[in-house]
C-alpha cells in the first residue's frame, strides 16, 4: 500500500504528468495527419462472419496470435487485421489474414478498431456481415479451448456479447473481445460512434471514450437488455460453482493472491469469518466475562491447512465442536456468496484469470503482472493449466512486463500510480 508521503507525491505529480502525456499525444496526432493506413492485402469479401483483429506486433506475429488466426480461418471467418507496428514480410500473413492493414501508431487499440470499422463501412461489408468479433492482442490466446470459444461467440444470438464483464468505474464489457450481430453493425448510432471517435494516446481518455462510452452506447441500441452480456459472466460463474464441486474447490485455492490492487479478495479465512459472523455464537456468559464475541470465537478455532469445501466443513465441525449440527447447505451458500462477490470485483479477466481459464475461457490478459493484479503465485496458477509450450510462452510475456510501480522511476512511476500508463 502507498504511504501518505508517496500518495502526496503521486497526487502532486499527476497534473504535470497528464499534461506531458496529453502534449505527446497531440504531437503524435499531428505526425499522423499525412500517414494514411497501408492496405497490404485484401481478399474479396463474400458475406462471411468477420473477425476484426487489432494488432501491436513487430517483425513476426506471436505464436499464440498465429494459433488464433488458424482457428478463425478454420471457423470460416473473414479476418480483417489492423497493425500499428510493421511486420518484416506482410505476405507471410497470406492464408491467415484476408485483409491486412498497417497504420501509424496512434490511438491505441481503439485507433485500430476505428481504422478497421471505417474500412468495413467504406466497403459496405456491414450490410451483409451476419456477425463480427472485435478482438485485440492484449491477451494471450490458448489453443485447446479456442475452437469452442469462437463458436460460442460467433454462433450466439446475443446482439452484443463480450467475453467478460468489468465492474470497475462503471459496468461494461471488456473491449478486448466483443462480438456484434449484423443488426448492431447496421445501426447508424454504431457507425456514427466510429466515424466520430477522436483518437488519443492518453490511457484514461481511451478508457473513457472507448471502452466505457462504447458499452453505454451498445446498451442503448440493443433491442432487448437480455441481448447485451458476457459469455463468461458472473451469472455463469455463480451457476458453475453452485453445481460443480471441483470448480468450487479450485476457486477456493486459486482466487487472486496479490494484495497490491484493492479489489475484493477471498480466502479461506474470509470464508470462515463470514460464516462465523453469521451463524456461530460463543458459549460464554458475556455479562460475567469481559471478552468480546470476536475474541471468544477466535480462541476456539485452531489453525490447519484447508484446500477444499470439505476441509472447511471438517474444520468448523471440529474447531467449534458442532459435530453433526453443522448445516452444510448454509455453509455452502456462504462459500458461494463470498467467491461470487470477489469474482464481481473490478475487471473479471484480471481478477479471476486462473478461474476463468479453468472455466473454459481461452484468453489471458498480458498486463496482469504489470498492473500488480497478479503476483508470481497468481501467474503460476494460470500458466500451470496450459500445455508446456504455451505455459512457457505466456510466462515469458507476463514477466517481460513486471509490476510498473516497482520498476518505473521518476514521473513515469507517478503517472503509473495514477493510471496514466
């Protein structure tokens, strides 16, 4: 946690850091004026479902990105890719990417999304496209689960379907992966959003104008609120851990460990504490003994290793001498509630990376360590679920971006602490 002195420095530096980054962004905007996107290849479009992929890759495509592209082509998707960096040989994308565009590096992922959508609108592809998946490479793509994931996203009747939700700042869908129906693509407010979107390199501005504003617009233009949602939603997670004992035990031991980020955390201690506060009363005469209820209860609980729901049941039965009186159903409700409330805190793909991977989501955010949402234990809980090759790839990508506050210096460190970097 920040000290008072560190917080004061962070607050004091923020205006200057913001102004500096804003000025850099405006200079880059000016440089971009005569830098038109370059279309390196374009195959004819014939009304297929489309995957719009925003890339930030130099030289060669990452192996996990190649895996995604192969699965997309196997699923019959037309791939429109927009890259803000340069590949050594764009022709190498033949057979993987149908329309490959490179653009000047300005505007982050939403700049690439906008470039792709404007190309699509100019070509009039939106009038015949039945569904489009908007996705970027800020996530790692796992091979095994990808075919089912693409089918789930692209075969759904849900008009706007994100991969995950985000409860940070305002409820919205993670913009790194959202599928839109043809009805949304043809909506004039949707096309107007992209035509009017003003690019920026300033992170909070992109979040506000991009991720948050886009979700608010999409919620307004869907025909029914039930056609706006996430594939791996809190509702799906709640249903899964309520009925799946294996997943429940996994969530108990694999919930986020890093305490740097202030989103709600769950632990065996917090689960037992919640149950104790609601259902357990110490057998003492409070008027005769000057001890608190909390202290009395703690005194009868002995420490031991707990790795499952069954372990929790046995611990409470033994430590509280309740024996057969323990209501397992009520305890199960407490465990599910504690886990679900933690799941719904902040950005789900960050908060629940290991759990979502276990649930079937084949993507992992690559800034987990950098943002401090993962620590090494959290990272290991994720990579241990992948095949050896993928595990090594992902671990290398994560470690290449260590926690910003620990490794950045000067104004960059202060800017990072305030969410500017």
